[in-house]
C-alpha cells in the first residue's frame, strides 16, 4: 500500500504523538511501581513490628483478672498453663513468634503448676496415640492445673477468649492466631 504525500502528515502525526506519550507512560508506570513497592514495604514493616514489639502483659493480665473476677496471680498461672500447653502443641517456629512478643514468657511458664501424672494405662495409651493423644494429655493437664490454681472449668474457655481478644485488639493478631492454634483442642 502506497501512502499519498497529502496523507503523510495524517499518518505520521499520530505515530509521533504515540512516541511522545510513551516516555510519560513509562515514567508514570515507574512511579506507580515505586509507590506500590513503598506500600508493600510499609505493610511488611508493620507486620514485622507486630511480631517484635513487646506486649504489655501486666495490662493484659490485669484486664483478664478484672473480666473473670479472679486474682492476677491466678490469671498469671492460668496464662502460664495455657502457654505451656501451646508450646507442647506448636512447632518451634510458631512458639518462637509468641515468645518474641511476650517478654516475660519464662516467668509465666514457671507459674504454670506442676501436676502429678498418674501412671495408668490411659496415660500410656494417650502417649502412644499420636496427635490425638497429645491433645488429650494437654486437656488432662489443663483440667488438673486449673483445678489446682482455682480456675473453674467453665471459666477456662472465657480465659482463653479474653486473652486472645486482648492480643487481637492490641495489634497482636498473629500471636493470638498461634495461641489459638496451640489450644485448638479446647
């Protein structure tokens, strides 16, 4: 196809205009990409700060004690018992995320009561039953621990929900998720 000389400006003008617009579009695309990268970086930074900023556990314990009408020492021991069970039921990496946020985690774990495990055939069966047995042992431990501490059985789920609610409402959603996962058998 041959273009007539009179039509040449009509054909070249749109072609030239599209070339002049291309660098602007490339610059706009670069700006959009840079903006998206900065936004993603802010989100990653925010998520990592959630994981590393220490929780004010004394405020959480006070809140839970007030909600359940229990003493702070009772709630602390109950929280330690829950953490002990979560530690037994979570992977090391997941529990490490919890320990990054709770600065005095070892203190709570030490407050979890020791309960005497009776050496009977049921415990032997549970020990050999894999994950289901492990969860049953955890439930047995919590029942005994909470009885020893003085937390009524009906308040155990309320304690878990109160602590998780506090974690979530204070920006520790991922930690609350890990704690829920470690206590999923309740």
